[in-house]
């Protein structure tokens, strides 16, 4: 504000009448129609601007004299900053509301997915804990299983074999399939109570009883996945409803369930 006072040649505390007198005097002196100096136009603009700012300030204070010890630009900046802060708060609230709605929509679908995964693993657990069934079956076929390390199907690798019983089949290790010539044609097959998954088979090999276990089984090396899934699913449903951390749990459960399904159908 002091720069406006200096433009009119005034001191703090002047009255409205002093402002008007100073303006009339300087405006007459530097008016471009009267003063031909190159800087006359610039000085006239500065004088007019100072006059309007100081006069407006005096009218707002409703005082005959005023120190003008403030800067209207600073006040305008403060008001603009308040408006910006209010806009930022409103923007954050809108983003939070949009995120909340998105999570509600997302979890409306993942709740069904996690619920299905949980039920499937509870079924697996019950199937494993219930007493297994056993029945005598004849061996109908024995076949070697080969795997190719490349997409062209070349250089096949023999890794294990498959024994086909009358109603079931089971993949066994290479050590067992190498001795198929000495395998008796009848075996006792043990399966799970609910899902009919082959758990083991008792056969005669070279006149000796041998217990065979499948190479791939959801109940052997990967059994730990079942309680892991049940624990994570329980944690998912116990977690705060709109927590973004639940998305990570859903991702882990989805990956584990894919592994379980693959192993289940390979059993």
C-alpha cells in the first residue's frame, strides 16, 4: 500500500480529501494531452491506479483518515488461498467418496468369489478328514507320460506313468512305471469319501505288497494350501469392510485357488 501513497506523494494517515487533491494535481500535470514527456502516459496510469486503490480503501474503512498500513494484494492472495484450500478439501472428499463407491462395487463381486473359494476348500477339508473308501479294481492299462520342454514337441522327456484301473486312474513315479512288467493286475484303490479323489492304491509288485501314491494330489504336497485358504478367507471377511488391503488378499486367494484346481484335475 505504501507504494500507492508514494505515487501520490502522500504519507500514511492522510484523509480522503488529501487523496483527491493530490490526484487532481498530479493528473493535471501528467495527463498525456497536456504533458508530452515520454513517461507522462505511464505516470498518469500509475497515478490513476493509486488514486482508485487508496480512495476505495478509505471508503471501506469509513474513516476520515487511515494509515493504509495493509496490502490489498496480500488480502486478495489470502482469499484466493482460502478458496483453493476449500476446493482441495471438496476434491478430496469427492475422491474419497468415489473410492468408497468403487470399493463397494468391487467387493460386491469379490465377496462371491471368496465365498466360493472358501466353500471349495471347506469341502476339500471335509473330504480329506472323512474315512476313505476302498475297493478292489483290476488294472486295465498302463501308459507312459511324456513331457516336452519346448513347444515344437521335440526331445520328449519321460517323467512318470499312469495306471488305469477299472474306475480310477493314478499317475505314479517313474520308479514304479519302470517295474510295470512285474505288477499284478489287481489292486486295492483308496479314494476320498466325497470327491472320489484317489488317495493311494495297494498293489502287488514282484510278489511284494506295495503302496502307491499319486504324483499329483491336492491332499499331498499341496495340502497346506487348504488351511491357508480357509485362514485367508476368514481374514478377508473379518477385515474392515472398505479396506483396500482386502484386494491383496483376494489376489492371493485367486492364485492359490487356480493352483488347487489344476492339481485337483491332475489327480
